[in-house]
C-alpha cells in the first residue's frame, strides 16, 4: 500500500554538492510518497520526490531577522513542513502555543503541516500526546493533517519503539484526530521500516535518510 515516507535530513549534509547527491539518488519512481526535508539552503525540487522543510517561523512576514516563512517555503516548492519536532521543542524552546501558531499559518499559506508529537522517557505517553495534540491543534483545521509520533527516547538512539506501543499511539492519535494520517519516527532503518509501515500510514526517517543505501532500501 502507498505510504508517506518523510526524510528529515536535520542539519546535514554540510555541502550543497552532497545534498544534491542525495536528491539525485532518491529521485526515483517508487510506490510510496517520498518527501525530502533538507536544510533551508539546499531546498531543491525533484521529479519523483516531494519537497518539504524542517521548520518555519510563526509569522508570515515582517521584521524577524533570520526567520523563514511558510509562505516563502511554499513559493520555493515545499508542500510539507515539519512542525514541533522534539529538537525544536527541546533545543529551541518551542511551546505548544508556538506550534499551534505555525500549524495554523501553514494551513493558511497552503502548505501541509506535519505535526510532531512524542513523550520523553519516563513521561506518561497518553497524557503528553493528548496535551500536545489538543494545544497544538487548537482551532486548526485538521482535514488532511499529518501527525508524526516520535517518542523522544527513540530519536537517534537506535532504540526503536516496540510495535505494540506504536500501534497504541497510532490508535490514540486517530481517536483524537480522526482525519489525521499518522506516521512513526525514531530510529527507523532499512531493517525495521517494513514492519512499522504495516501498522502506520508512514514513517519519518532521520539518520537513515542521509545514508544513501539505507534510505533507498526503505523507499524501494
Ligand atoms: P532518527 O531516525 O535519527 O532516530 O531521527 C528521527 C527523527 O527525529 C525524524 O524526525
């Protein structure tokens, strides 16, 4: 079945040339919808993949030095924007309120937000997810929205979430936001991707997305 596979390159690779090598390798026909989210300076459209961005600012235009608007990202070809990634929340101090502003602006500017949610190790998953979804999606149109469940302990650690926990989170999110497509992210690689894709609408891939061999195995 056709799934959504999103590559979050994060702050990699370091040169445009290397980013272009990845674009070239990943610009292939596959049965899945493949979305590539490189760093801003390397955004480049392709024939077979969809372009996405890793973040945007919570205003559309104005005196906000260093900020990038969802409207600008739309203009250069982005169809999706990751919002509220745990690295944005923890390193850059993004709150659910900021996330909510960004979600609503993306929708207004006609780019699809991919809302990232997930608990830290030791936190109650249901409580955290309910709060992130309720506050992040307050007064927002949820039709066609994508939600990525990324438990923080699984990100970049090699400790993928257990399938039963992925299924439970998927069901909880669908119950709260029935319109959503729900993806999983956190230590996805070519060995576990197929099993995860069976129980979700797609995956959000970090580290493995900048490894050509790995990512090609995942999307093929
Ligand atoms: P890893 O795949 O490197 O664990 O990262 C997941 C992630 O944060 C994707 O957004």
